C-alpha cells in the first residue's frame, strides 16, 4: 500500500517493518540516541560531549520538548576522549539490561500493569561523531558513506584521503580509484547487505597488516558497541545510521561559499584564475553581498526565529546553522541571481529547491519525486561543472555532496529528516548550558544539571499534574476555532469603512445589504502557531525596529496567492472575521521555472479585496528586490520567502521538469 504523506518516523519502512515483524508492540518504547560535542562558554576552552535519549513514540512536535528529552551521559573535556566507548558503555549496558528483562510499567490512568520493551531505532550524530556509534572509518575513508551504501570513494595520487565522486577522473586515476562511473539515478541505498560479511572478515584478520588492509577495504574499524543489544530490540548497524539534515545545511553552505569565494584548496596543477564561478572573491563584492543579507532581516517575521546576520562580518564568529539555512537555502538564489554565471546559479537553485522540499515536516509522494529529480540533477551537474573530472579537483566533491543524494531514499526508509535531525540535541545543549550558574567546575556542574533534569522529567511523567498546565489564549483574545484566534490589540470603537475598503466590503457581502461597521485587530494566531500581524499596527513602526508579519499566504480563487493583510471583525452581520487584503501578482513564470521555483518574484497590486481569515495558511516574508527579468525589463518586485520546515506549495504545474541525464552543452559529455 502506498503512503501518500510522510510526516513521522512511523511512516518509514524501518519502523513499519519492525511493527509488522512483531519486534515493536503496542506498549513498547521506541528510542533514538543522539551524540554531539558542545562548547559551554564562547570565550573559554570548555569543549565537552554528551548523549541523550529521545522518545520517538511521541508526536514530532513534542520530541524536542525539555520534558521529553533525557540526558544519557556527559563526557568532560576540554581534551578529546581517547575511548568514547568507555563512556557510552554505561548507558548501552543499562539499555541492554532493560531489553533483556523488560521495563515494568504501572499505568495509573488505566490501573494496568504491563511489561514494556525498549527498542533502539536510530543513532544520530554529526559526521565525525557517527563513527563512535557505527565503528566505521569516517567520512575520509574509501568506504566512507555515513549510512554505508557501498559506494567506494576516489583518492588523488599518493594521497590516502578519499572523496565520494561518482564520476571517474579523465586525466589520471590513483590505484583503487579507477572503478567505472556510478549512475547518480541508481545510487545504492543505505544499509548495504555486505556489512555483516565485511565485519566477519575484519574480526577474522590473522595479523595487524591484514587488519589495516581490511579496514581500508571494508570501511569498518571495529565491532560497534550497540551490537551488544538484543537484535529484535535494535534496528542494527548500519540500518540505524541516519543522515543529519541540520549539519548537512552547514556543510553544504561551507562548500558553496568556499567555491564562490575561491578559498577552497587549489592544487599545484590547478589555477584559481580559471575558476569562472569565483564571484565573491573581490572584497567590495563580498561586502555588498553581506550587506544585502543583513538588509533582508527586517522583512523576516519573528516566527522565522534568528534572522541571518551580515555573512561578511560574522561567518567566522559563530554563524549559526539556522542562519545558514535561511541564507543559503532561502535568500541565496535571489541574492546571487545575475551574480553567479547562469549554469552555476541554475545548478545551485536545484540544490536549494530539493533541500527545501526535504526540510518539510510533511512530505508528499510528489515532493519526494520532485526532490529526487532535482538532487540527482544537482550532483551530476556539480561534478561536471566544478570538479570537471580532474583528479586535482576531487576534493571539491565533499561527503556532504554524496549525503545529499541519500535524503530521498532515507526519507522513505526512516521518515522526514527533520524528525531525526540534531536540532533536539542543540536545543538541549542550550538549555543545560543556561542552567550552569558557576564558571568553576563546569563539567561537574553540567553533569549535576543533567541528573536534575532527568529526575524532574521522571517525576513529571509519574505525576503530570505537577507540571504547568498548557497556556491558553491571552486575556482579550477571541478563539475562532480550527486553530485561529484574534489577539490584541484592537480598535476601541467600531467604525464604518470608506473608499476602496467600503467597495471591497460591498463586493464581499453582495448587493442590497447594508455595509457593516468593523473593528480592526492587530494580530491573528494561525493553526501552525505563527502569528500574522495587521498592517494597520505594524506599519507604524520604523523599519529597523520591525520583523514584518503582515504578509501571508492564502488560497484565493483556487490559487496560492500572497497578500498584505489587515484583520477586521464585525458583530452585526453573518460573517464575523475577515481580512482586508492587497494582493501581490502571480509570480514571474519565466524566473520561477529558471530558478526551479526558488525565486517567487511578485509585484504589489493596488486592488483591495476581502476574504475570510480562515483562508490564510501561513505567514511569509516579502523582501524587496529589483531583478532584471528574462524579458530584459528591470523593475521593483518582492521576493517571497517561506519559513523552512513549513509546507511548500507548488506554484507551477511544470515543477522540476528536469532530466538529470540530458546533455549539458556547457559541460563535458560523460561516456
């Protein structure tokens, strides 16, 4: 049976397979364990490592809540631990014991006693940290895929660092790197069946020389610790390994900027002067680009969280992963339009659109198909136009390029990537770091905070009445139902609309009816928890003190449209709550298609309409820009930007109409 929408790990084949096999039952607890490093203080050497347990039985919007996250252990720093397994063994041993004996549970609400089995589904970490879970060689190895797909890397002559290039270099190949080209559309899925046989070969090595050779060949360095768990209660290695879309966003951003700024390593047989994609190397151009990123900030609603800062000034001083995601995977296409040469820009837009689709919390079958076409086309073209099949440019194909093309297949296997990304870990690191009050003995204090965290969570799980009740609407708000609510402030007195607003009201209610009096409201709560603001109040503030929230997306006349909204209600007539809107035009179709739907460029229209507030879907950003369209006309427009993770509406019927195997006239052919 086909699954039309993937919105949780329960929609993935890994979870469904375990349920159908009887390994996961109704009362079982499904876990994910996450490992990462943290720097507790910005200006002090304070590196440490921690791992935590996440309960996957809960809905995806509850995974990251403090109440449901359980720290598993802390590894003090500041030096890197030599044997991480010695720290992880305590928690894994405890899990193994509970798997063998079962967890006795008394459900007070039902007055029922039962045995719950603990099932470890996923292990997560960034690329360097994942080797502690899977016992593999890491991303620089010959078999270095983090989900063990079996694709062998290629290395340069007399160099032992491997890169996951799918296409064979044309000029020369080092020994062991001359295997044939790999079809990007037929990339093997993760969890290669060769893992068990390769591990057996490794542990059967008769001497150290054979052991080292087999480590290189198999990509495995040791039996992983989690193999000590009960097989029916663990997905197993390498199936439990996951992609990490959070760190992937940062790694892809770093790769693109290194290429466009010309800061990526240039070999002795190469020349930066021949790199026609280096467009941000000039100090003046780079500075102007950073300022354009910062200028977009006031137009991003508060629901977009942290707005991206000036990348020129802040990229080396803690530029956050979320800032990279907003900058590179939302703002980037419009800021680099007519800056990057066309073939590089079009290639980049395919990456952005595919990545946007895979970051959604709810992914449809159509989204998966479109993302697969875009990301396959992106990697194939990337290797042709940047790496250009030259051995001295193999390092352009970093592990993040290979990992990106596993996103679609891993979503089918495991559910939306956002459900097992490292955002939960990053949030927990922030929470625990804020709770440390004394600068002395930071690691001991952190451990104690983690213990207290677990004790409080356990107590609240046993006695949920002790927890703070969910907060309702603020005083003076009006619940409209279906997740919508009017929030203060509001007009003190009702008034009769005049001018174009009155005409729009007449058109809405129909001829022969008396024009109602209205009252304006400042804010509207949407079902997705975003808050739309009325232009009536928001336009009173200066731009530098504003995060604009009065631009919204709605369905109007069967089409997805973008509007500027005022929110009103009326108590004397059949309708209660409406938005007086000013529409933006439909997006420029040529630019939309050329950019793989990453640039939604609209003009603001003068006509005013009235719609029901429940037609509003989400808050969007409308950022001013002045593009030169394909027709040659340069005009002032607005670029639409949606918050990463929310549902992306297709704006054209010809989305991603790209064949990755079509001939590219601007790149060498591949035989």
